[in-house]
C-alpha cells in the first residue's frame, strides 16, 4: 500500500472512554479531551475534502511552511480553504456528527504566507467539542463538498446526525 493510500484511509476518531478524572476534583479536572474531534480540510477551488489530523496542532499539509498573518488583505493571492472541526459522539441511535464548525483561511505557497485567525480556529474547535453546528459562513459549494464528504465517509454517522447539520449543509 502506497503512502498516499495510507493517508486517504484516515478516519474520524470515535473513542468512547470513561473520564480519567471521575470522582476527584484535582489536577487535570478541567482538561479537554480531543479524542473525538477530527479536522477536515476543504480545498475550495478543487472542491475536495480530506481529514488531516496534523491540523489539530496547526501542522496540516496545507499549513506546513506557511507564516500566517492576521490581516487577510496582506495575502491577496491566497488560495481559500476551510478547516472544519468535526466532533463525533454517541446517542441512543448510535454514533453521529455532534459538532461541526468551520474556519476560513487562505494560503499563498509562492510567498509562503497565509491568513487565518488563530483565536477563531481555537474557539471554533471548542464550539465543535461543545456540540455546536456553525457552518453559516461557508460558501454553498464548500457546504456541498462537506456534506458529500461526511455522508460518503460514513452513512450511519450522517443519518444519525441532527437536522440542523443537514439543513445547514444542504440548504433543505
């Protein structure tokens, strides 16, 4: 199996384990677990989506080697991307896409610069972990790409997901 095939087979993290801090209020009680969140990178121009776990630490293939600036106008030729935080959870019906939040960014490989709002990326990841759906900012093409990707990745997760997510992505 080639390296590209291995990369394409990445899946969403679905880990359900008990809270290691249950029963005590000591060190680490307020720590967040990233076990159930996965970053999906959408290339707006290509109309493609893929899971890139490197994005959890701002080290996705898109972000590597890029210095990010806080002002979008400083990267006028940036290629647009959406980083989407997808959180998986389980309810009585089974696993589902519980939190889905999108963050915009641009990258200009030629000048090795890009635009992204780090506070927005962190806050949106937090919102995803807290089971929010925030996809209103996305363009219609990217929403369709994300909907097709999520549905194609796992039909059961998609079918068990909220109507809010489906309406937000499919404009139904």
